[in-house]
């Protein structure tokens, strides 16, 4: 265990007169404590207890704490137990636990928390709160049934399932609808967005699932949310909300390495052609169903829709991200962008004439007003301290204005909250320092704790950088990558991921492997991500080829995944406009963008990757990085010092031997 | 400028393991000390060429250097990979492509490009035959007019 601050916490705590909750926490983790009684095979671990004590301390003193807890430390219990023990019926307290994804939220809510409640015999009220898009909107479901046109068979089937379920559901959480595919096109029609929600004007307000879920959350002692929801709330990006933070005395962030970027996103602004098109769709619906007399409504909405499409067509066909400031300078973009304004203005004028005729059109009016304001933000591309960038999907363009730093804002929120803030993840430190993380969020004063993983990485894993790799731009690179992958795939009998930074190389390698190995090949783009993963787990001997971002949030346990081959160190693309803006900003302040921004980001990404390969004391695996910069650049040291201490080798044959020994 | 050569005497003590041949032990020991020296010169910001007998030998050095403790990390490459002008430390069995101040010689003779270097590191193994070859190299260095010296290699636990 490495502790950054001097002196062990137990000593600190002794000095500050051991309090009741601290004693309770130590006891809960002890040999005879609550955990040992409730969980079979529980044995106290120093790292876990240390973390729990630090968490208890931060809760009690309303201070901030940053903890890196290596995979396998048991960090979930180490923050949940002190959180539960800090609850006191006489002094009501509210605790927010925020994590990275909906799946992790559900795991906490349905698995970990019930176990702890039982162990501690706690009757604390716990609520699960997800984002708006996860709740059935009764109003929109009713509207959709009235006005829908022809549906294809699948949509009709899904609609019937939604309706049947809607009659019985308590929570309205669409996650319950297991028999409708997650990406079914039905969902946008039966859930609401911030834009199309009628809020208090809604005739179905009384039965609104979202309102109820929020009410429940507001009454609960412990609320489980995700980072996006948390920051939407914090930046007041969802009106009638902003209720979580003022009420909470403890904020716990798991997977905290993600929150820097998420915070930036929510402290920024976005303006999307999809919002415009959605507005048009809704206006047209109102026009067709109730305001049939106002012909101009239809005309104005159709005109704007068409201009939105034209605006999208100015950008490259393939989805991309880029610098909006630069695009905004070009005449053809300026012209079309100005047309958007003209058409939106016209629509706004027409809607204005219909105000108060019904709730739906009033809602459209509010949206038009907001969109006009957001439009203005995107025209002021000269504002300082901001990055202006765009992102395209096949059908839409979103313009973003993102602040380059959120540390001031976040620091203010933390200071003024009077709450204890706990940030934890398996991957926060770079080269044994939390500077990267704490600077980004303005948390320099926070207490820091670093706990090593209990895994024996030297025997469980290998980190291999193959010899004589071709240069990054070598035209035979794909062939070479396929050649070195073959013996590894053979040795591991599939159970292998290959991750690429470019689709082109991925597809080339896939083509070569298709003729050289017999294992089933799963290639990103063949089917939905979830489907690919399901097939990978089912198949046993499959090889999955995907782009590097695919890996985020994937959990494949045990011998299903023993070999991960990465084609390049996971540096963010230098073309990324937000990254460029941050680097530029760092340079202007006399800093070094590479070591301050790009390197830490890549280190965290690679650490995440290793964490996914070795998840358990029994897991074994090989990580092959086909990027010799790790060996020949001085910054290779930063990577090595930040990663778990895996056995290092440059010998593919040895790696294959190791893999073979696993499948014997 | 006169080339300085330092011969490090490899410790006889480590040859106690009966299962491995003495020459094999000597090779390992020389590679290990070559890595230590490379780490030392890298930290002085000096570029190093490690000259080896053959390809396999070069790869052994590469393997050990890569597995070195991360605190003593040495950015390096084999001839035939990596950046065009080579990393701070380059390992090869071919004559060097670029000029560097430091040569670590792991071959049995003094290479004919030795006088390019300001500083040469060499090793004296404990096996008799190998030791004799080292003596020859020592002599050869003198004949080149280099300033030659020797000292015991210090065993460091990494």
C-alpha cells in the first residue's frame, strides 16, 4: 500500500479522538464484524479497511477524498459501509452515489446495496434514479398512439409490448422491458426529452414516472445515480431539478476517472440540428392534430427541416468531429448556418401567434426560444476559454461550446456544498500522482490515498511489446499485425480481443485473419455492440476485432478473455478539436500539452484496459501492445510506472507459451 | 579525444549454480551489467550503443532491458525497429548506424569502429576461455591507444 499523505490514517484518526462511526467502520470490516457474518468467505483486508476509514473520515469532516483502489481491493464495500453507518435517524442525511453506467447503477442497487443493508441490518431508504430517457412518458405514449402513421411489423410489435407493460409497471423504467431491444426505434416516441417534456403543464403530470422517481429519490437516504445525471443536475441542465446536490451531505463517485470529461460536457453548451428537426416534427404533429387552421406552421417547420438537412450535407458524409471555429469562417458554412437562423426565426414568429392554444404548442414555443439562444452561443466563436467543435452523425450535426477548464466551477460547487466528496476508481493516478485528476476538477486540497491491487500481476499476466514492428504508416502493417496475432490466437484458443485505432486497419486485419484462422471472427460493425459481446461470450473460441473505444465499459470475466492485442498506445486522436483546444490552452499558459494532457489521458485508458483483462485473483492474461514507442520513448516509463506490475516481455513465442499453459 | 575504456570484472561468486554452464552464467551476468550501465548512461543523457554477438544475443539484452525495474526504465530499440535515428539506447549485432558517445561491447573482440566512441564499457567474465578473450580485448584497446582501466562490477539487487 502506498499512501501519499504522510502518516497513516489510523494514527490521524486516533489523534482526532476516535469517533463512534470510525469505530463502527473498523468493526464492520473486522474478523467478527458484520461483513464476515453476512458474506461467506469474507476476510478482512487492510487496504479495504484503510479506504473505509478514510471514507468515514471524509464523511464526518465534510472534506474531500481521492482514492485509487486497484482492481480487487473491494472499493464498493469500502465506500458503501461507511456511508450506511453515517446515517443517523435523528440527523437526516442524504448520500448520493454516482457511478459510470446504468449497468453499474443497477449492480449497486440490486446486488451490493441489498447485501450491505442485510449485513448491517439497516432500514435506510435507497432509491435508484436514472436519466429522463429511461422512463416511460405516459403523455407521449398516448400521443403516439393517436397520431402514429403506418408502422412496420417490428415497431408495431414493440408498441404492443410497451403498452402491455405500461399498464402494470410501477417504476416506468424501460429497463424492465427485457423483451424489447434496447435500441428499438420505439423508445424515442414513448420517453420524453428535456425539450418535449411539458413538465407541470402536462395532463399526465400526476402519473409521471420521472416525477415519481425524482420524488422517491428526494425522500431517500441513499440515491444511486450516474455521472451524466449528476452533472446534468449540477449544471442545471434539466429544469425543475437541481435538487440532488443541495440536499446531499455526501457525494461518492465511483469510476471517478470519467467525471472530468463529463463535467466539461455539462458545463458547456450544445446546439444540435436534431433538436431543430425534433421541434419541427412536433410542430407538424400539432399542426396536423389540433392547429390545422394555421397553414404557416406546416410550411415553416418543413422549411426549417429542409435547411437542417442541407446544413448536414455541408459536412463530410462519414460521421466526424472537427473545429467549428474554422468551419464557421468558411462562406458556405456561414451562409447555411445563417439560413438556419432565418428559418428558425420564422418558425418562432409563427408559433408565437399560436401561443396559449394548447400545451403542446406552448412547449414548442419555449423550445424555439431556447434554440434561438443556443444558436447565438454558437455564433460567438471568438469567446475566450472555450472550445467550439462539431460532431456529426449520419443525420445530424451538433455544435458544442465546451469550457477548457471546469476546475474553478467544480471547486466552487464542492466548497459551497458543505458535503463530503469521495472520488474513487481503479484508475486515477498517473505515475503515482493524482495531479492530473485533481487539477482538472480543482481538487488540489483533497486527501489522497492509493491502494494497490491484491493481485499477483507478475504471475497472472504479461505485457508484451513485439519486436521489429513495422512503422505506423507501413503499408504492410495489417499483414504484420495479423501474422503476429495468429500464434497468440492459436495458443489462447480464441478468447482474444484485437483493438485498433483505425477502421481501415481493423478491416484489413479481419480480412487476412478470415482466411488464416478457423476461429469465429466478430468484427465491429457486423452487428450491434451488445450482440457482438454476447456472441463472443457464447462462442468460447471467438476473436473480436473492434476499435479502441469499443472497450470502454466492457466486462468479460475469466478465461473468456485471455489475450488482448492493441495496435497502438491509446493516445486520443490529435484531430480531436477539444483536445487541440486544451493543448493550445496549456501551451499558452507555458505548460507542456503532451505531458499534462495527452500522456495522462492515454495512461488512464491503458490502465482501464489492463483492469478489464485481469479482474479476479484467478484471471490470467496477456496484453500485447503493438506500439514500440512504449519501449523506445522516455515516456514509456510513465506508462510502466502507472500500470500494474505485469511480467514484461518482447517475445511473442513466450507469450504464446504462457497462453497455451492456461488452456491446458 | 582519447577513448576511455572501462573493463568490469564480473563476479565469480554467481557461478555457483551447478545446473547452468559457467559461460551461460557469464553471458547473463554481462547482459545484466550492460543493462545497468545503459541505465546509468541514459540518466546522464548519453546515447549508448550496445554491441552484441548475434541477433539472439541482441534480443536477450532487449528482453532484460525491457523487464528492468520501471524506476530504471531505459528507452531502447533493436537495430531494425523503432525511430529512424534510434532511441537513447540502441542494441545491435551490426555496425552502428548513428554516432553515439558510448559503446557497451558484449562481443568477444574489439569492433573496428571502436575509436568512434568517447567511452567504451567491456566485461571480464569468470570462465577461463572467455577471460582470455577479454585479456586480448584489453590488449587490443591499449594498442588502439585508448586509455584502459578495470574495476569490479558491483552486484546490485533490482
